[in-house]
């Protein structure tokens, strides 16, 4: 019967792979190997676009389009002053979006981040102004508060098993109530204009060397780390990036970094807020992609059951991710309070929550979990803040701003869904 | 044929398991030696999965004993089984689609260098492991989602090998695979045997069983229904043991005649 057939088919195929493996131990004939040189980049790029592996391309294209439109309408848009203001204003929402990226990687959502940022701002203002604590103490206390709030959300989601959507929706209302309670009857607490929290967004490194120096350090560190990594891979006999590739990437980074540095130096200099934001992005990106903790977060976004069987403590990772989201929401809240130099009843309400989630998603983080980077938050928040500032320059009112931001978010989510479908047909999701 | 050790790696002695009113396993005996592939077959509900789970530590046994390399051991939780050197590859593979092959192979036991993931070493070891098992996949740096069902299965099996187990349990490894992919997985089973591992293969497919197994243990309604040597047993005999077709009017009459003649 079929028994005979199976054994005979098994035997030759048992011989073949070994012979093939001896001849070409690593490369499978079916693998599309990239051509060397510049033609290779183009070919690889086209193939990835077709497979729905869009990465950051849509948002970068979108950002260029938005900037082109606004600068053609109003010549003041692409000035150093406006761009510098955008890059300071975006940090508050951007910090919150970084926390959202962590939550989205799990395939979950955190609706409370806006309210948490408001609580943090109010709490720090009460400590610093009403109780006369040092602003350092107020700042750290606010961030710790955010982390504790995140742990509470994480506990109810991960340990009790309540849906994250519902838990954080409850949080949205609860923490907003707490913020109003903390602020009391006055409703607004003005911060010290010259204090630490105010300086978060008002301080600029006016020395031109600061911006150029940071750009130079970024380029050199990027090149050296890529180069050393490539050399280690080469030494270990695994495929490594060719030098031409590294040089090309470094060159692109150098152009962007120095263009930004020149732009900042034409206005007040390098903003402190942006330096902190970039540091946070580097740190979180490193955590997500280079540590076993980050690997666990991605694994949970891919398959909870697989993670559990691999011995990952699912509950602990989930709680920690919500703690991170809470911590970054608080940090974002401090930057937002710093921008207006006050904690008021409107903090953390309105479109803040939606903007933070939109920033993460627009940047390319998937709502379905397991795909995304914290750098996406930077690109996404640049898009959103650019739209806000561009419309404000034209004197277009908030209602129209809301509608346009909403349309951009919808477009992005559609792109996410379509790329996911394309990826599935191309066997990549 | 590879040398088979005298002491079985794993031996079940009179194992029983109850779930409420259901007696899932009754006095099951089973031996698996190093360098031997034992196929565990049986109809739906025969207790195959339950037996696997008792060995893997998911369900502790109620009665009987489990012997590991001649010593009596307690397997109360999955960790105990892993600690002994039992690796189980379940039917639903438990791989993360969004993570690449290297990441999946080392999931939960990542190699680190100064607190940071040592991607280079993990990639090197992954290639080494896949090469020694002659597993061919296009690249170790593509997400699992890009692989075919058979390739995923081989990755899942390769992953179980990283813990250097002595016994590998494969739950329906060829279910839902195509012809060529099934052949790949069966090749891999043979390579595990050549490396001196004990393999327990749960399968519904008689062709697969005949192709790679040395012994076939049949379960029927939670009891042993014979252990057969694959080479000297026909497929019909095994199937009748599975379905219980041996227990019919003809066989009973034959048995009575046999007794009468004595």
C-alpha cells in the first residue's frame, strides 16, 4: 500500500539535503538574495513595498506632503522658528505616544494616558507650588505616580483578567476626577517661570556647538555601532551588512541630523525638550530591540500562548508594560504643563489621548500587536503637531483641526489594515 | 538500526488518570529507549493526548509510576519534565509569527552578552543547529509567518532540541502537512533517532508510523491494546488493534476453537 511509496520517497530526500547542505550550507535556493550595490537597494525596496512591508515609508511621504502643502500656503511654515516650536511642542504628546507604542506592541490599548498625564502635572504643581517642595522632588513624585497608576491598570488587566479597554476607560474617568480634586477650587496652579519644570520646554542650548556636537555624536555613534556589529557578525561567520550599506545609512542620518542642527541654530538653539525626547527614544528602542525584556514584549504581541509555553511570565510583562505607559504619560504631562507653565483643569483632556494614540499608529505601530518601534512615535507626533501648527498659522479654528487630524488617523489605520492584509498574502504576517 | 539501550529512558508502569467521572487512562504500560522511535497510536479519545500530557507534566498521574532512566520520578508540573530532559512539541506549534526564526528558537532562553541580547551568537548557533538537523529554511532572519507549515514544524522541533533533551515527544507532527513537508519532518525524526534520542511520535497516519517508527504502542479506550514491532507487523493488524476489530465474532470463535483444541 501507500507505506511502500512513503518509504521510497523518504529515502532519497534524506540523502539530498545533506548533499545540498554540504555544497551550499547556508543559502537556500528559494531565498531571494539581494544584489550587491545600489541596484540591490532599489530591488529590495520595490520587493518590500509590494509585500506590504511599508515600515516608515508612508509616514515619511506623508510628512513631506504635509510640509510641502503648508509651506506653499504660508511661507512662515518652513522657518526655523516655526519648526523649532513644533519640535518643542510635540514632546509632551510624543512622550505619551512612546508609552502607547509599548501597549500597542502587546496588541492592547491604554485609554487613560491623557488623564494620567493631567494627574501628574497637577500633582507636581501642588507639591512644588502649594507645598513648597523642590521641583526635582515634584518631578520624580509625578513620574512615580504615573508608574503606580500604570501598575494598578496592569493589575486589573493582567491579574484579574478584565479587558484592558474597559480598565483604562474606567481609569480615564477616575484619574480625571482625581486631577480636578487635587487642583481644588482654584482650578489653575501657575508654575515658577524659572523652575525646573518650566525649563523642560523653555530651555535652549544657545551655544551653536551644542546642536552640531549632538548631530556629530549621533552620526559617529551610529556609524561605529553599525560597523562594529557588522565586524562581529562577519567574524562569527553569519551574514553581515556590507560597508556600502552602512555608509549610505550613516550619510542619510548625517544629512538629516545636520540639517536639523542648522535649523535649530538659526533660532534659539538646541531645545532641551528635544534632547530629552531623543534620549528617551534611543533608550526605549534599545530596550525593545536589544534586551530580553523587549523580546518578551514582542513575543506577547505575537502569541500569548507561545510566550507562556516559552516560560515568559505573562502577567509580570503585561503589568510592567502598563507601568511604562503610565510613567511616560506622567512624563508627557510634565512637558505639557511646562509648555503652559501651569497645571489647569483642562490638562489631559480634549484631543490629547487621541493625538497620542494617533501619533503611535500614524508612525507605523500596528494596532494588532507585535509590530512597531518607538521611533514611530517621533514620526507620528511630528505629523500631528505639524498639522496643528500649520492650521494655526492660517488661523483655522480647532473644529477643523479635529476633523483633519481625524481624517489623517483614519487614513493611517486603513494603511495599517491594508498592509496587514498584503503582508498576509505575501506571507509576512 | 541504532543500538538500543537496555534501560528504557522512560517507562510508565500502571499509569492511571481520571477526570471526574471519566477514567481517561487505565494501567498503561509504556517503554521508550534511547535511539528508538515509538509511535503512539489510537482512535480519537483513546487517551493519546492525556498520556502525553501526563508525561509532559501538564496532568499529574493518579496511580502508577513513571521511571526515568531506571529511577522512579515525580512529574507534577511542566518544569519537572523539562528538567528531566523531556521536550514536547505540541500540535499547535507555539511559535510567535512576528518574530524571526532565531528569536523563536531562543524565545525564553535568550543568550546575553553584558545584559544585551547576543544576536550574533544566537544566529550562529541557530544556523549550526539547523544545519546539523539538515533543516532547510530560506533564512534564519525571516519572521515565522513567512514559512510553510512544514518549515514551521521543523523549527518547532529544532527549538525543542536546544534544551538538549533525551526524550522528544511529537504530537501529530505531520497533521495538515503536504507530501514534501511530511517527508521533511519524517527525515528530521530519523535524524533525532540517529543522534541517540528517544522519540515518541503521536500520529494518526499509518504511513508515517510505518516509515519511521520502530515500535507501535496502541491505546484503546485508555488501555494498552498491544505493542507491535513495526517491521514484523502488517498495517491491518495495527489498525484492527486501534479500532478493536480484533474483538469480534470471528476472533472470539477462533479463540474458542483454539482453547478447545488444547
